[in-house]
């Protein structure tokens, strides 16, 4: 006898999304979370007395509008505001690029008249492809099936639907789509632009959460992945959730509970219970047994199948493949409490640029060197840093007159090449990140009153992000779409009956989107109704 219809492992944003959808369709749902708080990597916490910030995930754009609407997140307290400027890129030579509505052309023209003319065309190309791929975000990709039967027929129709969507692209757009999936962002940007700063703007999106050079094959897709987003109905914008990223998952929690879901924290999973060829529940770390008709995992698929499911219960080819699931995003996260706002040499004083994503990486070559340096040394001695100062948009995060900043730093090696522990290097590298900002904004280091450091090892221990991978698996061509997490298992169903994937390790991948949770719930509901029919 099952205790619940569905048991969801992990109360990150995708697990909560899945729980809300299942609950609103009448299922008895239980969510269990290893940490003492819900939200996974999308949480807001006090890290220095009086200073709160988004701990890991730190900015809003990819959260799907349908998820926001269906879960009524605004009614449950979510409020998202736009940045007053989108991105600010200072250069060591004193020049800068400032982007956003009414700003980009004027700023770019000072760097390159040619690029100012080219930018609209490039944005239009990306938006054309992004519009097509948005149609795939909230649907399961075609799954490969070896034998003929009802499932094979269903997947054939799914493949035809996919083909019909792609058929809407003209031949030039199809060529662009192929380039974006296979080429490097660096090559494509070098072909279109001449200014280092505009190339760095797009190039940064190609390496966010991607432990690779912008000249690595496939990095163009990572750039495209970050073009899917929107804020308050405006495509391509980035924003801030008032109260930090935890406001998103708190609203999701309220939505799930409104629809009857039970949520238990401090309840890590020791083992998934398998009887015959079916997952039937879990045993928690405290020894408690919870049984359910459907076990739904929002954790990294490699963690699920190599730590929580017995190897004896899995097909040998599946286990071999998932053990090689590629993780590691080269990420080092910091939150800092500031006594005052920074002033950048390239654009001194206060202004809307301080509400933007401030990218400290002035060229593609700089990013390429950072990656090579990290592979050899363990971290780039001239790292890539994106700084956000959310307190310029949200005065709830810091005391009056003070501020908080998020530092999203790359590149660092997920595991240090000399075999040492990140615990022994964390402060040394944190000092380097502060010094990097100091080079562009003199006086910044003096303004730091407190700091929170999250190395790749911290991200793994605290949030289950293996190798610090914010996407639950690299967004490489062999780990995307019908191959996420692997061919034959892309439809949110695992290799065991009753076991499903609803996390970022499933299509469409990482970011705070809610899409995998939405899609998994749709599949589970379909299977459930089929059993009841």
C-alpha cells in the first residue's frame, strides 16, 4: 500500500513546480528535502548580520511564464522587477559598453559604428531561433524506443510534431540553427563583430555555467540557451525577484501547499526502494520508509543513479553511461556585504549601470585564457566575474545606505589538478575575486564588510551540484534534447517503472525555469490516467 501517489525527492524549484502541478490535478503528493530549507539553489539567506542575498542562483529571466501563471506565483507574493540597464562591461583602457533599452546603440557606436549597425541583425537572428526553441521548452523531446508498440507509436508522433516545428524555419534559419548547436560562440561572434566588448557580452553567455572556452565547439548553444528568457512579458531581459531568488521558491511552496502537497525538510534520501523492476518509495537518512506509486527525482541524474539507486537494479549499459554523465561548470560563487556602492574607473559614480549585470571580462581572448589557466593551475589568475548589486533594486536586502553584491566567478576547476581540497584554497581564491573587481573599481575591497564563499565543493556539498555544476549536467550536444539524460530516457521516465526525472538534468536543462518540473508532471499525469483508464 502506497503512502502517496507521488513522492518527489528534492524541494528545489523544479521539484516544487512538479509538486504543484500534480497536486492541482488531484494527486496525493509528498516532497522531501535534504536541507533544512526548501528552494534548492534558489534560496535567500542572511550571510552577514543584516545582509541577505540570493545564495547560489542569483538572477531572473528563464523562469517560464506559463509556470508563473499556472502556479499563480504573483498571487503567492512573487514580484519581479527589470534591471534599469541590462549589462555593463568596463574595459581596462577606460572604455565601456552599457546595454539596455535605448542604450545599446548609442554606447556601441562609440566603440564601433559597424557593430552598432550589425547588432540588431544578430539579435534578430538569435530571437528567431529562440522563438522556435521556446516551443520545445514545455514539451518532452522525442524518445528513442527500440521495440515496436504503443510507446513507439507515441514517440513517432512526437518526432513528427518536432519536425513540423522546425519546418517553419527557412533555409537560412536552419543553417543558423545548425551553427548554434555545433559551432563555437567565439567563431560566430568574430565573424559578426569587431569590438571586443560586444563580443564579450555575448561570449559571457556562452561560458556561464560552462567550463569551457568561448571557442569550444557547442558553446554557441549555451549562448542561445540564455536567450530564451523574458521578464514581465519582455523577451531577452533579465530582472530581480524582490526578496531574492528565495522569493520564487517560497511562492512555489505556497502554490504546492495550496494544492495539498506535503513538504518535509531535513529528510535526505539514503536509498530508493526497488521491488522487481519498479521504484516504490525511498528510505530516508533517518531510516524512515515512504512508499509511493511514483518516485520523482529532481536531483542530478548521476547522483540519483550512482548513489541512491542500487547498481543491481539498473541495466548495465545504463549505469555505465550515466556514470560518465559530464558535470562541472567552473563556478565560484560569492556574496559580499558592502559599506558603499562601487565606482568604476570606466564610468565613475552611481547610475543605472549599477543595477545591471556587470561583466568583468573584456574580450573573448580573456575568457579563453581564463579557461586554459584554470585547467592548468586550478583557477584562472585573471578570472571572469559577473557582479550584480541587487540592493540597488531591492532595499529589503541590506541596511539603509549599505548594499549586497553577488559575484559569479569563472573559471575554476571543479577538482583541483594538484589533488588539494577546495577547502584549503577557498580564501585565497576569494581574495583574488575581490582583487579582480578592485582593478576595475578602486576602493571596492575596502568596502567589503563580510563575505560568503561557495567553492565548487561547497556547491556540491550544500546543494548537490556535482562538481559545482549549476545545470545538473553540461549543456553539450550529447547531453541535450533527446539525449538528456541519455537516448531512450529523455521523456522524463527512468529505466525503472515508476521512476521519473523532474530536475535540470532533464530537458530543457539548467537555469531557474520550472520547465523540467512542468514537463515531468505532464508525463506522470498521463501515465497515471492511463493506469486508471
